[in-house]
């Protein structure tokens, strides 16, 4: 049911109040306005009405709220959002028929009288007294405009709206005071223009331009006489005369306006008669408001833009101030979204994961060296219906997302980068046995040490018994060997790893601090896809981390003028040396060339990346990049209840899901489409001499990719040992019986881990 705004139908009580108001107002006008020297109006009952002279001299006129348009990087339309569907237009862009119709029916003496029509007041008083009801009002168009300003200023606050529209003498006196001011300062043409732009026409349309487009799918300047009469008639009671819901009542009202236009000489009697015979001729355009209407599957990107606006201090010091600017609207927001990348992401997602599947996928693409977010998509569309969601699975909780998913082995390159920066050689060899206790003690950032239990030590093991060291860094990364990376973090300490993660913008999706425990090497802390995509962009840009940005520019239309707003800028800083980044690029090229990520390869286009599969298979990842684009793909149950074992995804059955099998191909197809026609760029790589001289066959990598010899080379086998129970927004599952002992105090508190009450995602 539409909100009750100015011009709505009056109840019997309101009619009586208005009748009384007109009567008293007549005396008020004669005593107080015609003779202002008299001073106070003598109407202050119990102090409820201010004296005329005590009212503020100037009426505050808030900028009219308008629709906001969100565009992609090429200027293409993404979505329109608004608190008021309004487009302000100058009077020259309003049909002359419309101008005449609104004056004829609302205030036919508009151009003859001042702010107050004394003749009209007396005529209304006499007519209403004779009829015993309010059949005619006394407010001029100027007074109605002033009233609408009060309503606009009230916004959507029901209390303020009620105060702005209450039938009291006090409000009438305020209207009169300000109407006089408006008449003196603006003039008739400007008042009419402002009135036509502020008035509510029903069906969520504010102002004549929005009304013309809503009811007739045309501009206000193109309205013919019968169309103009229909819109003018709606204003008195938008709900009663709504032509969409009551064509007969709207037709009667339209014809009343046409007759009135003929009475005052705006049109001939013959024109009026011909127009009255015409059908309403509606060509209704549905209201398209909000991110739910976004094109290219960009609803979540649209929502992220809104979250940026409401959260970034560049748009206002307080959240309330920022919300006020957003609701005022009139913004044209040009974003960083690349339409080609966005369409490629959504196409790949649709091909591989159905919206009705038990699990979902989310993907983000970022431009290295700039932080520009190029695409953001997911398999469950933006909305309120079945298999839809409003949770943006790609982003952190503070920006409208969940509280993340454990990234598993996709975190290992961050550990490697920290070790290389610490001076470790790229061909470092560790014994990397199949199974081992966590080495202890391990240094942390607070000067303390983490210690494993002596009596019941926690253990880590690789995915299968054939994975036995020694391994060097290149082979251990390609095969995603857990024990190698646990030995590495135990060697360099936890602090360098958490510091490197921070430099790369890697933080928990729920905003909590990264714990000082060695198992973070296996990706046990919940992250968002956007965080991981942007972190890997640091490798692609040879060690430069840039904060993510979604907005290129914003202009705001206020009245007849347009101004540019300041927007957040990406800040770039060196997270690691070029040599370290080049070394990581070399290591991760091996993953897609002959390691666990071969199915994500881009053919002749150089690429690098890392797979990740968490314990219990609650989540699977592929994060990868080329020199000019980085992307992350996550697949899993957002509620973190469904293990990806014996599952069908996108119509394909899987015994077990891992990073190289489902997320990898999604990433490959997405990147192929997003990069089509883009330059092929090469990495700066380094020579890494082998640290282990092998003559033995360690097993077929392809077999490992297919799960024959272990899924994804043990991508995060204990990827939920710390960080809570079953992440995902639901209650989660149960903690499995581990094949290793867990000492008391080994991991960070178990609550609020993955995307729900903790977990191994």
C-alpha cells in the first residue's frame, strides 16, 4: 500500500479540521497578513502556535532527492537506486499542457494573486459553509509547494511526515510565512517548476518527469493534453486517482481537469470534449529500483558500491551524514566494473554451478597494480526468493558478506613470501615426512612462543602416504605438501607470516585478528574471495599491494547544477621485494603447469595460481592470476553444513571435490573470457635450482588431480584444526574425530570460526 503523502484523500475528521482551518485562516489572513503591523495573530492556543513574527525569516529548502545511476567502467548502465524516484527537469522540459493543467486544477488564479489568495480563501469559506463540508480548499500553489518542502525534509521518518502534514493552524501559519518569502524570492515560473519537480504522483513517482515515464514511458516534455490532465488530476489524491488500480475513477478525474482547463481558457471546449473521449493510453514502466534490478548479474557489485559509500569517511564524517547524501541521490556513479570481465565471470559460474545446487560459488576479479575490482559474481542471484540471497559471498562481513571461508592451501604462498623476505633460499629443503608433530616451540609477534603439548602433541600429515620428503620449495608448492609448510613456518616464526599477510591486505572476513598459531600456514583462518584475489594481485604486480576500489568517479546533480564528489583512491605500498614476488610467480606457475592446478591453465597465456581444499571438504578454492588480472573462486556451502563428498554440482557428480577439480575450471573459463582481446603479458621469473636431486617417480600428478592419489596434494588436510567449528552462517556440523591428538590451548577459540559457529572450511 503506498505511503500517505501530501495530496492524499481526507478522512471526515480531517475534512472537519480543514474546514475549521479555512475559517480561522480567513481571519488570520485579514488580521495578521493584510495588516502585519498588528503583530501576533492571536491564535496561539496554549502556546501551540508561534506568532507570525517569531517564525524564522528564511525557509530551509533541502535539495530534492533524486534517483542515482550506477554505471560500469565503460559507462554502461548497471542499476538505478533511489529513495525517491525523481528526475529534476527545468520548466522548459515540461509540456505546456502539463503546466496549464496543474495550474488550472490546483490554483487557477496562480498568476493573479500573491502568496495567499484572499479572494480564494473567502470563496472557499463561503462555499464550504453552504455545503457543510470541505468541497474546496484555499491553499495556493505556492503554499502547496511549501508544504511539500516540509514533507521532503521529513524524508521517510513517519513522525516527521505526520508533523509536516498535520491539519493545524500552526502549520498553516508557517506555510503562509514561508509562502510570502518564496513568492518574493523566486517568482511564479520558478515556483511552478519547483512544484512540478517535488510533487508526489503515486506509484513511487516523485516529480513530473518520473510520473510521465512511469505512466506513459515518455518524457514530461512530450505529454499531450489528456496525458497532462491525467497526471495533474492524480496530485490531489494519488491513491484514489491511481489510473493503474482504478481506471474509471482516474478517467473521471482526468475529465474534471480537462473541463477546468476549458473553463479558464487554456483549451477550447472542442479540444476538451475530444480529449475526454480518448482512452487513458497508459504505457506503464515498472519501477526499477535497487541492486535487485542490476544488469549483467552485477547485483552484488552494486550492493558493494552502496556499502563503500555508506562506510567510507570520504563521503561524510558519520554514517548518518553519508546515508543522507546517498538518500538524497542525484548521483551518477562510474564504477571500476569491466563489463567483459563481469559477463565472463557470470557465464563461467552459470556453466559450472547451478543456483539450485546444494553448494554455491563466488568469484572476484581484480586488476593488479591499481586495486580496481573488475568483476564480482556468484551462483545464487541477488534477491529474496528461493535459491537467492542478499549476502555477498565475495566480500567481508563489514561490507555485506558472511564471515568467510577457510582458504586452505591458497594461503601457503603468503607463508613462502614471508620466508623468502626473511632470507630463506628458494630451493630450501625440508624433510617433510608423511606425518609429524607440530614443531615446538615457535616464536610469535608478542615475544612469546607457541608450544605443542608434550604428552598429547598435535600432529599434521599429508594427504596420502606416498607424499614423503625431502622436498624443496618448488615441488612442495606444486604438490601442496602440508608438512613442508609447517616446517617452514616453524622455522621462520609466526610473526613474519602474519605481518606479510597484513601487508597484502589479508585479514579475517569477520574482522577478528589473525591468531598466533602455526596452523595458519594451512589456511585455517576464514577469508573472502575478494581478499584472496587482491592478495594474489600483489604477486602479479611484482610485490606492490593496492587497496581494492570499486568507484572511479561520482557526480551529483543538485538543482540545476552538477558537482563532482571526492571518491576513495587506492593506496599502493610495497609488500615484498620484486625478487620475492618474481620467485612466487615462478613457484605458482609450476602449480598450473605440472601441479595440482593444471585444469585451470590458460593455454598459451602465462598464468599462475594455487589450489585449496579444506578439511572435510566444506570449501574448495582456486586463486590465480596473469600479469594483468587476478581472480579468486570459492565453492562450498554458505551455511557450512554440506561436505562436498558424493555431491552433484552443475549437473556433474563428484566423489570428492577439491580445488583443482571444480573451482579451477571455473577460474580458467572466467579468466579466458575476461582476458579475450587483452594483451598477453609475461611474468618476470627467476631460475630456481633444484634443492633435491630426484631420480624416483613420486606418482602421477594428473592422477593426484583426479583424486586417485590424494585430492589436490593435501590442500589443507587439517584446514580446520584451528579457527572454530563449522563456518558458513549456520550451526555447522560436528567436529570429526581427528587422526591426531589436539593439545589443550592449541588453537584459537572455537567460536565464530568459518561462516557460522566455527569449522573447517
